[in-house]
C-alpha cells in the first residue's frame, strides 16, 4: 500500500506541474509593454514605416497606431486587460480572429493586451502572425 501511495503522489505532482505550465503559456501578460516596444520587435522582421495615431477609442482600446510593415498597413491596438469591456473584446477577437469596428470587420489576432489588425489580402500574414505571437 505504501508504494501505491508514493506512485499516486508522483503522478499527481506531475499532473499539477503539467497543468501549471499549460496555463502559463496560454495567457501572455505583456500589459507593461508599449506599442513602441511592439514596433521595435517588428523591426527585427519587417521594414517598419511611419507610425500614425489611430482612432483607437472606437474599438475600446487605450492606445492604437497604424503603421506600414514592408509597405503594407496594419493596425495595432492596446487594451487595458483589467477593463471588463476590453476583456470581452479580446475574448471575442481571440475566438473569431476578427475585430468589428464601426460596421467594418478586420482580420485580427490577439497577443496578451495587444491586437493586430490586417486586411485579408495582407501578403505577409504568416510572417506577421509569427512575429506578433513571439512578442
């Protein structure tokens, strides 16, 4: 019976550790970072053009910019992850891969407190998402 108890404790410990690692990887807290930090990250992969302030309030974001990456425009939004409305928006974008603003729908991805929006014909979509998700 003693060996069974030890085995049970070992299996339970492995399960708890595995679940801890899985939950850590699913939700990235990059809320202390800025859009400028993200643009610096993008500059490792893309030629980053001029940045323009975006009317981010319409999407419920706390900051936003549009910027050209290799000559194609993307929209970057930063949300307050402690705000209930922002949490709802981030959850919806994550589940639908789209962001709806003012009757328009954009392809979008979520990484922590950030959303990147792009057109459906964005030629470097895979490169964009790989770089964005590694931020």
